[in-house]
C-alpha cells in the first residue's frame, strides 16, 4: 500500500525558527524603529538569528565530531548522538530538496532487522535514515572508510555506523561480525548495500553476498528496500525538487535466512529489487 509523503522535513528547521523569535524581537526593539519599518527590520533580524543558530548548531556538531575516536568500537547505543545525526540528515534532505515517499511499512518486522537495498546515489542512506526515523525506527549503515575522514560526518561512528574495508577481507569479516552483534544485542537496526558502491549507470552491480552473513549470524530477518529517484538529486539540487521513493518491498523471515545460503539470499534479494525497479517504471 502506498503511504504517500512521510518525510516530516517541514519540522527540521523548527527549533531554529522558534529559537530566533524572541532574540529577533529584542534586536528589533533595541533598534528603536517605529511604524511599518518595524516589520522588515524584524524579518531581517529573524532571518539572521535563524541562520546564526543553524550555523552554531553545525559548528557544534563539527566540534563534537573532532572528539570521536575512530579506533574505539561503539557497542552501546548513544541516543543523544543519534538524534543529532538524524537532525543533520534532515538538514541534508532539505538542502538536497528531497520529497520522500514511502511504502511497504507492513513489511517491517518486530525486533531488529538487516535492511538491504539497491544503491543509486550517495543520498540513499540519508533518505532512508530520515524516512525510517519518522516511524521511530533507528538504523545505522555500514559505510565506506572515506566517509569517516570528513570531520562533520565522522560523528556517525558514535551512532554505531560501521566501516567496511572491501580491500581487506579480514577487516571486512570483522565488520560483518560487529554488525551482527549490533543486531543480536538489540542495539540498532543495520543497513547495507550488497553492491558495495553506488551504480552510476542505473543497472545493479554484482552483489557481495558475504553481507548476508550479518543476518545469518544475528539470526535476524532481512528487509528489502528498493529506492528510486535518488539518482536525479545531483542533477536537480538545489534548484528543483526530487521525488524519492523508498519501497520496503519484502521481508525475508529469520527462518528463511537461517535455511538459505548467502548466495540463495543474494539471488532472492536481487530478484526482489529488480521486480520493484521494474514496477516503478
């Protein structure tokens, strides 16, 4: 069933708007303007305070990210850090002018799950994190090492995001085991893209079926998420909106995960994603 827009992006800047109301009024009053001139003066101060508060927030996030020790694994949940990460994600969705549509919420299981999907854009995990959070569902993605080199982004390490080194099989297996532990210990849901990197042609790349060991090791179900439209963001933003649809098109039960091989699971997930992409047109 199509669920329509559930992005909630209109709320992203609400704290900054509300925080600017009183200071802007004080500044306008101190300026001693009277009559109709008061209105544009207040609007100017309001805009300046809103931008200033947003800049201060991002500066604070950047400062927090500098304190992150990437060498220490994070095995427990950090709700405060996760809320900050989700707020930044919402800001990025606004700046990218995303209009997110979701469907298939009935395929989400009770308890933790591994989310796997196709990968068309760098915005895929950003849109997915925001869409799931609107239903109170937290998720941490397995990401590439390069992302952790970005000061503002590296804060995601404290929110249980994991790095996978595709060039080092031993480190990759360690990441798979760590992701399985997050699921098994009921810390957070985990998301990963079996293609390993985004497709630049629109055609799905070969799968790295080893990622399905996360679900098998954690004895967790798999949720298949087909995303469409995100590949157009880089052509549209910031001038035009982009409609992005996240279709939680299927669930593979923990019993089916346990019974199948990683290749079986990879073939099934790929077929489900191809069917969803074909149905989306």
